[in-house]
C-alpha cells in the first residue's frame, strides 16, 4: 500500500456546482465554487481506475461496468450501493483514503509548493473575544455570540491561499488594525489572493424555453450570466490518495464539474520532500480546517471563526433491477458544511482524530510535536 499525489491540470474553464443554480427561475447570475466536492473526486478516481483497468464499456450514450466484470470492479473501487454515512475500509475497494483537495504550484512540471485555504483568524485579535449574550442560529438552540475587538464586517475575513512559508509565521502574526486587507498585506504574510490563482471566465446568454427553444416576449430573467474559473498558469489541483495496488497508467484525461470540464490527471510518488510541504502548526488550543467540516453536535464547539456555510450534495447509490441488467441511480440530499480555513475551538475532550473521514472531509492542520 502506498501514497500517491494526484495532480489535476485544468485544460478549460471549469464550473463546480453550488446550491444556487439556474433551476431557480428567479436566479440569473451564478458563480462556480472554487473547489469540487470530495465525493466528486472519489467518483472521478473510481471512473479513472475502472477505465484504465479495462472494466468499462465506453459508448456515446455513457459508460458502465462490463457485465462480466462486476466482481473485479467491486474489488478495485468498492460497491455502488454504499451510503457515505456507513463507509468502511471496504466501501471503496483498493482506495483506502483521500486527502482534502488543495492546490500545487509547479515549475517545469515539478511541484514546488502546496496551497491551502488560509485560516480565517489571520490578523484577528482572538484574545479580545468577548461573549455578547446569545443569539438564535437557524432552528438550533441559542448559541453564544462573540465579538472580536479588531474585526470590521466591512473588511471581512482573510480570503487567501497559503504558501509553505506562511505556516512558520502563522502563530506569530500580530493583530492588524481595521485597515483594508490588500495584496501588500497578504504578500507580507506569504499569502496569495484568490484572484491571482482563480481567473474569472464570464459567459452571458439568454434563457430559452426547453421545448420551443425560443425566448418568451417580456419574460423577466431571460438574460443570464455564468461565471466559471480557470487556474492561472503554473497552478493545478491536487490530492493525496492511499491506494492498495498499482495504477495501470500514470496520466489520462478526466472530467469534473457540472459541465464535464476536462482535466489532465497525472500521478507521482508522494515523496518525503512533498510531505514536508504539507502544513503543520505549533498552536495547540484550536483546530484549522484543511477540508470542509460537517459538525453534527455544535455543543462540542466553544468558539468558531468561519465564512458562510456551504451546501454539499450527499450521494447514495441505489440498485434498480431492470431487465437482464442492473441500473445504478443516485439520490442526493444536501448538508451544511463549515468551509475550509475555518478556525474552531473545540471543548476539552473532543478528539479530532476520530472525526476524520476517508473521503477527505473533517480534516485539520496537524500539530507539530512539542
């Protein structure tokens, strides 16, 4: 069993879905999320393995496991009727775990750095946090509401990507004044603004009736704008996979996103030099989210600094017998996740290591040994 670094180079603009879509007739402006969901990475990786192993029928109308290859496919990538809630080591066959998705920068095809979403408390005077009574959050019970002295809602939280140099100075960053978070400030901290990496690709069009293919006169919301992204030159998505086997090929074209955007997948050894680029911190009284985090019991949290909650589709494969074969259909619902970069102060006794997911959710920055 070994670890591999999977790199994904975007070959055209990509659009990763959010809970805001054009299916809402009142919505005419949608924007891609920066990252795909971990479940989408798992689906892409499963498809790549099955295709490289010759277990798929490839046709214009779709791809499916060959009738005689169900047993071999199950051994390679696991079953298709497992619920993510009941995942086990056998759920995904030889795929034992995924890391959270991150970005790599490369020079002459060699990885030179890892980039994660920066902690949301950068520059905040967390020591000044004061309880300001209680507030009602959604339909949950009342929660403590904290106020941080130097937080300005007009400025907001840091929204940037880290470099390996950032983590060595993270615990020593002084509280900032209520000035604007500009690129000079981010550069001083060895952070990278999102818009330096994710380049907007806007598309404007006209909604048409699905049946008649025409635009109804005087119909509100006929015009729409869709914003996709393209990674700047030198950046790629990446994740680490623990795989109990050998990959048959180390490079291929794969598809991700709502519009099946094309990526070039490449595989390389996860060397000790690369592992050194994975972040570690000295602080011990808080947890920094490397991945999106699902919290079922908010009573375990004392204090949290995070951005907006995000909705993730939770997929469940259902087997449907049809004629001689078996059709695999998916059902999904949505759950609220705390986004990458959030900083969480758990109550004493909470074990984050037992909280990790094989799919790369609920992962935090590792702590340096004292």
